[in-house]
C-alpha cells in the first residue's frame, strides 16, 4: 500500500512539473501582438482611419501604431521585389505583403510580426509593407 502511494505521488509531481514547465515556455514565447495604441498618441491622427483600413494580401495591417517607419537606408527595391532591414538584419518582403494603394503618409512603413523562441533565432514575418519615396 505504501509503495503505491509513493508511485502516485511521484507521478503527480512529474505531471505538475511538466505542466508548470509547459506554461513557463508558453509564457516566454512572444506571440503575435494585436493592434495597439496603448497611450492614445495616434487617436487624433487625420490618417487614423486610412491606416486602419490598410491591408495587404496577407490581411489587415492594423494601424500606424503597429507599423515601423523605415529610413531610406533600411529598405531597397531590386528586380521588382523589396527588402527591409529590421534589427540589423535584411529580410525579404513577400510580394503578397506589399500594399498596392498610394502611400498617403509619405514615409516607408513595414508591419513586422516578431517571433522569438527561447534559445532560438529571431524570425520576422512581414505582414504589410508600404514603400515610400526614397528621397
């Protein structure tokens, strides 16, 4: 009887440890972020509605608050395709991520989704890209 209690206790400890470990790994992994304007700085922008309506073939871009403006040295066009520099690394922009309508903001904007995993390399998925004027 005493032996079966010890086995049950060991199995329960193992299951509890496994569950806590799974939750910890899940919590440490960055997931896709939803649209954000946490401090409300873009709430009164005259282009707010336009930014929120933007979408690529990959889906909605969300808003200006989710995009990252790029300097001209951080993006390039070559052979009809685009590349952007994010976190010091060059990433190819998928053709389906390019926004086809005119750029009313004027600046180049990319909407990246960052994927970090514990012990793994950074992976960036580009949801939307709007080229600027390269002046």
